[in-house]
C-alpha cells in the first residue's frame, strides 16, 4: 500500500506553489525507534518562489504551517531542505 502520508504532505505543500517538490519516506531507517510508533520520518526537498528573501527558520515554519495537523498526527520527524529559485542547491 502506498504511503498516504506522502500523498497528504504533497497535497498540502502544493499550497507553496513549488517548482520542485520531492518527499521521501525514511521511516524504514528508524524502525525500532520509540518515536516511530507515533508517526513516520520524512524528508522534503522543496524549491519555491515563496521562500525568496526568507531565512531558513521562516522557510521551515512555512513548510510546517502547510503540513498543518499532519505534524501532530502522522509525522514524527521532518527533514526540510527549502530553497528559492536560483539559489545553490
């Protein structure tokens, strides 16, 4: 069964109008981790104009805000790499 959390994250992060969006489920790397029972581990690489002129903390907050309640219910850990177009990736 495909990971519906990835699909839900993708649908929500589309609100940031990304030029590039890659979401990886890294939960298998954390099997047995106590927190893994409360949600999965995911990695997001996103390029969006919305991040232009924003610092890293603000960009991460934007991603967390877009993810919304998934952060409390389905995501235990989220690794974020967020860039504006034209920045070195």
